C-alpha cells in the first residue's frame, strides 16, 4: 500500500509547481531534442572552428551528426557537411582542407571512411574506400597525406567460410578478446588522387596516433594480444612512414597502460599519459616526456592534483594540459623545465567544464565545448597567454535558445565531514522556485567508476527531476578522480565502506540544513553507481525508492564475465578463490534479504562491462522475497545507451518509479508523437 504525502510535503510541492507555472520546467523531450556540440577543431590560424553538431532523428531512432564551421571573429556559422554520420574533424596544417570520418553503407554495415572538404567549402570527397572501417587518423605536417589506422581486411575465402557457418570464436587467441576481433595497422593516403599504402604489417591492435614534425615517423600505442582487462600490456611504438625502417620500434617495455602519444615541436621528444612507468597503479593520468635519442622518460606533471585527460605541446618547454580539477575542468599550462610551485598555472579556468579541446598552431588559441551545471553545452574559444593568468571562455554558439524559456534547477557546491572526519565534496541541485527553509524530496545520485567524478557540467536529467520538485545530491566520494591520487585510492580494498559513509553523511548534511525531507528520499546510480546503490539499499532502509542501472550484484559470478581488473587489483583484491570471503561480503546479493526499498532495475542486453545476468540475479531475489521491483531490459544497448527511444524510456520509467514510491504520486510520462516533441510537462 502506498504511503501518503504529509501536508507539509504537499504544500512544498504546490509552491514549487505554482512558481514554475510562469516558466515551464525542463521536460524529458526538451533534453532529448537538445542540439549537442562535440569534437571541436580549431583552424591553424585560430579564426575558425569546425565542430560536430548532433541532432535528434526520432523517426529513425538515432542521432544524426554533421559538421558546422563558425568564425571566431564575427560568430557567423554555416553547415559545413550534410551528414548524417560525420565526426572527428581535423584541419590540415596549411589550413586548406578539413578531413573527417563519415560513416557510410547499409544500416547494419556502416563503416567509417576518411573524407575531406576544402576549407572554403564545396562538396566533400572520399579519401578511403576500405572494406573495413577506419579507426583514427592524423594529418602529415606537409598537408599532403593523411596517416590512419584501420582493421586488417578479411579475405574473400574467410568471408565465405564464415557466411557458411564456419565462424567459431577462439577466445583470447590471436586478435580475439571475448568476442571476434581483428588486428589493426598503420596506413597512409595522399590527399590528391592517391591509393592508400600500408605502412605496418604486424599482429597488433593500434590505438592513438601522431606524426612527427618532419613527417618521417608515426608514433602510436599498441598491444600484441587482446586478453580481457590487460590494457597494461599496451606499449608505445614508432615506425618510419616511408617503409625504409625495420618495422615497429618499441619505445616502452613495462606493465603500465600508456595513451595519448604526442610529438614535441622539434621532434626530439614524445609525450604520453600513463599512471606510472613500471606497473599498473591506481593513479590519475600522469604526463611523461621521453627523449627519443636516449629513450629515457621524465615524469613532468609531478605535484599536479588534477586528472590530465589530454595535452598539447606549445613549444619544447611548455605544454597545455586539458584536465579536471575537482568539479571543474579547463586548460593548464605546464613549464616543463621549471621546478617552482607555479610551473603549472591555469590558462583557461572558469566555473564549469571545458571538453573536446583543440588548439591553433603553436597553441595560442583554443576551442572547446563548455558547459556548467545550469548552462547547456556550447562551443567556446579563448586566447591563451603564458599561463600566468586564467582567462574566461567566450561562447561562440547559442544552439538551444529555447532552453532560456525553461525553469532550471540551481546548482551549488557543498561540503561535509564523513564519519571518519574526511571532508567530502559534492554538487547539490535545488528545484526551481524552492523556498528557503522548506524541505523537499531528495534523490541521492551515485557516480560510476568507482573512479568517476561528478562535474560542474550540464546534466539535463537532473533539471527534469528539479521540475518535478526534487533536489539532487551528487557526492564525489572517496575513490573519485580529479581530487588527487590520495583521494582516488581512498576506497582501495574498501568498496562499500568509506564511500558508503560519505554518501550517508552527505544525505544527513542536506537534511540537517533543512533542504531535504528525511521522509521522502530516493537513490539512483548507473554502473558503479548501480553497484554501490545496491550496497546502499542492503545496508539502510531510509530510501523509499531506488533506481539501479548496469549493476553488479555478485562479484564472484562476474569475475569471468565483465570488466574486473580494478576489482582484482585494487577494490577487493585477489580473486574469488584466493580471497573468497571478501568477494562474498562485498556483494550486494549476499545481503539482499535486508532490502525493503522498492527497486527499479535497468540494464542493456549487450553490456559487456557489467553483464545483464547480474541484474537478473538481483531482480529475481527481490521478486521472490516480495520486495516491490521492476526490471527493464534494453535490447542492443551496451553499458551506455545510444538509442533515443531507449533513453526516453529509461528516464521516464525512473521518474514514474520515484514519483510513485518517494512521493506516493501516480505519475504518467507524456506521450510523444512519432516525429514531433510533446508540448506537455515534463
């Protein structure tokens, strides 16, 4: 039987709704219909930016992408390509062309090919017509060629045998992981009427790619096997592009996962990211610069507490870092040879997050996608100085002006003390029109990872919740990124321990402040958020509803199925046969008899990170013991959902579940026509 709302709670809800009637709150379809920018490409001279614009195609249940070019001088923009599946733009160094990936072919056989378009416009033209898709590419410094990686083609005899049913998969053998895969290699194609030429003929899987300033070498990250959870077997390699060398030269030989290779402007050094130079440590990305003559690598980002996600050499002595620091993210300039505390200084810093950053020649200007908690993503630009003073972004676009007519939640950074005295930080979303002193229903949201982080960036679903009168608390519990290595390692061998305390003390904090109504609480989470959320409802009954997505409920049965290296190395330690008690104790399924919280469960059927059987087990246990529960399976979806109709169902069903059990309201989501968005709220 549903419990009834108290009179006080009803008055709070009415006051929020009454205020919001003046400006309609953000609805489910407002967020689905929103235009999304990504993947900026700054022109070499800094006067133009090309970016990817994504728009909803509801009838075909997909999002279509095309390239847009916008001037950094007068903000005039033009559709540069027609799509519908264009991405990854990159300017030629001389500024004459923009190359990009275009997905072509029949719906189930679409593959990426490299196309190019002149900078002054016109019709794009293909550079490759491979039977297999292109993985990534980079321009040669002379702008005459494009270097790329692609999967090795399958010969006709093999295709015929597979079509006839001879398609057994030999797991962990050759290029295969848990499923079928193929080796990938390096190729080069001239921009002017040339045929692609194969550069390497190796049994390897290639990721990342860069070309030396003289155009003679390509550097990349590669693996020679594809066993599960062995990214630490990746190494940095280099090869001559003219074919005159002896094949791939291995530059590193360790058990640390390298990524993001970049040549220095003089070609004498190579930068890359890794958590260390020897083993696989639980650390944030560190920047190393290798002298290509001596093969010695220096750790150059020591003392920087942020999470480095990308970088770009400005000159031999300076590097721009793209990094997250606590809840914000921007660009920082590193003076490589300086040892003073100020050697890493903010170059682009503002409350918010800059992502998909690209640079002009010599790194003087940067383009990016920028948002904060209550500003949807827009394309921005900034002129970068010497790194001695931070510069705020200038926004070039206004892609979703209709959202100015929506009432949004307000966002604030909050801090509290956990049970052991550690200071924890999080983001608190307050519903539009909230009156000071009135307590409102609260949703505790738990991030993925465990090494994820909640950032001061746009999350439309939280504003949809706000429109219904909910506050949301999003804590960055111990184990989160962007707070330094010490914080990242804070839940080693202790998942469900200190991080659980951080969550519960955060809820206590907002209740004590008079913001949250202690009688009307819900919890939601995805991936590790679903995992820790499952732990939460087995260890407390304060939540009236839970929504858990892509969870793991039993670590033992997941060991051979999903993504478990971090559990094995750090978060539990060992394996189910050497450390069985810990694997059993830290599994939510072990404690499922304690659950009284009505629980919605969501999972993609093609998820190989956290397998769907984990949710099925938890659901079946709740079902048999009589706890209110519902399990929704999503065909074709992996760990992150791609299909718009599934995205809508996921959010709509979660909102209905929270309304029913947190606030005792029978809420039905608005219907949507085949092509047009609904005008109802939300």
